[in-house]
């Protein structure tokens, strides 16, 4: 048994050329999930390590990260939206056995990513102080944090390409390569964080700006590694000069699927911005506590996203191979695995909330608010599991419109108004925001279950 498990893990981490539509569903899920979960573990570890060292600079530094990331989620949303389109299209072509078309789709997605990152980088660089002010940042925070915000937006291209190229590799079924790319990027980031933030050894002490520079260097290195494998490697997808030509039909289809995918995450990201704005009304301690708790929550949600991404790839490849029933079975099984994982994490967070937050900032007020955020939001973890996996299954089929509409209902029509009412109108303060998050995410999961069972996603053409 131990030997078989070792061989399975070794095969999963190695990645490479594998037809997942011909494997038993459980084995296919495990082969894809293991590297995807490890990929997301490193992403979540980076998020926690980053805020740990930034917290050494004080509450204002943590609050700056919280405000900047609330807007940077717009960049992440575009990256994830385009990634959803790239994964769906590449997976479908691989399922059909057309690797040439898969390579073409990958390159067209990269062109779109470069265009959007250029526009976002310019806007973020020039309007950094205005962004922090608009989100409720105090004058001193804006003065100290605008450099961090400028660097983060200037590096948007590394964010978009890192997400996008990993989506291409995942869609092709080479989750091992995607994992190694992110481990390289975030490993460098984690090493450079304390060096550049605190000025260890020969490194200059750059404070909060050091965190942004470390991120830029790490992700940039990861992108170089990805491009090397895309052009010069011996992987499932290999890009040559013939693929660099713009293909109008593929652009149109990517924009159609990607625009809904981007809107899907932009809706969720905009709700995050509104929530941060509401939290900011209760002072820097509330904002710092909330920021830390969200980083801790991301630490466990991202690995769960690894299983959800596996479901997305399997749905796309099974639909491409003409196996819609296998696509559905893969999704339900992946949802169950994710639910088990999230249930265990919820119990741990509810039991140990205060000590966990205290690791990052021992300030009593920050710990109290952060711990309460962790406890309340964790109550919705079982529902979160189904919402994540089913949402990604829709995306993997190419139906990015359904999750977009569901996000609009759950986040804008329920979460934001409810957060404002409970925190201000009902007088619950920051707790009202946390309750609204748990309720809206649970409602989203229920809606996903209802619509996924109807099966219209199986008919999506991409």
C-alpha cells in the first residue's frame, strides 16, 4: 500500500504526457490534485509569510497591504478570468487530441495577458496615492505605502503571466510543471522577503517596499521558467514561431469566455474592496485583524482550490473526449474530497483562532478582531468547498457565464448590503462583515449545486 502511494505521488509530481480521460476517475483526480494542492500550498504559505514579516513594520504596514491587495485583486481577477478561459480551451483541445490547436490557444491567451497587464500597470503606478486614499487610508498610511502600491501594480505582468501560463499547463494536464513554476516563484519570494524588508545581511532595509520587490523578482523568475518550458521544453504543449501569429477566431472565443470569467472574479473582487472599505471605518486595528485573518483563511482555501482546479481540467478534457457523464462524476467526487478537508480546517480554526492570529500581531485588539473573523468565516467552510469546486467545473466546461451571474447575486445583491447593514445598521461592527461573508458564500454554494445538477454546462461549445 505504501509503495503504491509513493509511486502515485511520484508520478503526480513528475507530471508529463498523460491521458486523464482514460484513467479511473479517483486516480485521475489524485494525479492532478496532488501537484495542484502543493502548488496552492506554496501560494498560501507565501501569503502568510509575507504578512508575517510586514507585520514587523507595524499596523499601518499591514493595513497598506490590505488596502493595496483589495485593489490588486482586480489584477488577480483578470488573471484568473483569462486563466479560466485558457484552461477550458486548452483542456478541450487536449481532450479532442488536437495539441496544435491547444498551443495556438495558449499563445493567444498570453497576448491578451500582456495587453491587459500593460494597461493595469500604468494606471496603478500613476494613481497609487489616490487608490489608497479612496479606500479610506489615513494620510500617513498613504505617504508610507504608495511606493509599495506602485511597485505591485508595475509588476502586474508577472502576476498575469504566472497565473495564465500555469492555467495552460493545468489545462494540458501537466500539473507537475505548474507546481514547480509556482514553487520556484514563491520560494524566491519567501527567501527575499525578510532580507529586503528587514535588511538582513548585505541586503538594504527597504521596509514595506522590499516586500513588493521580493514579489516582483520571485514571480518574474517563475515566468521565465514557464516560458523556457513552453518554448524549449519537451512537454505536452510546445510553442513555435508559427503559433505567435494573432488568430482572430481564437481571440474572439477567448475574450467571450474570458470576459465572463474575468467579470466573475471582478465581481467577487469588487465585493472585497467594499468590505475592506466598510472595515476601514472601524480603524487600523480592525483592518489589520481582518487582513491577517483573510491571509490565514487563504492559507487553507488555496490548497482546496488545487482540487477544484483538478476538477476544472477533468471536466474540460472529458467533454473534449465526448465523456460528459465522467466529467460530472469527477466533479462530485472532487467536491466531496474538498469538503472533508475544509471541515477539518474549520474545526482547527474555530478552536485555535486567537493563538493563530497572535503569531502575526500580538496586539490585543488586532487579535480579538482577527480571531473573531477567523471563527465566523470558518463556519461556512463546508459550503465553501462545494462552491469552489462546482464553480471551477462550470469554468472548465467553458460556461463562465453561470458562475458570473451567481457571483453577482451572492456578492453584490447579498454580501455587500448585508455587511453594511449588520456592521452599521444592526450595530455589530466588524462582526457584521464576517457574518455576511459566511452567509453569502454559503448561498453561492447552494445555487451552484442546483444549477450544476441541471446539466446545461455539458452542452457548452468552446
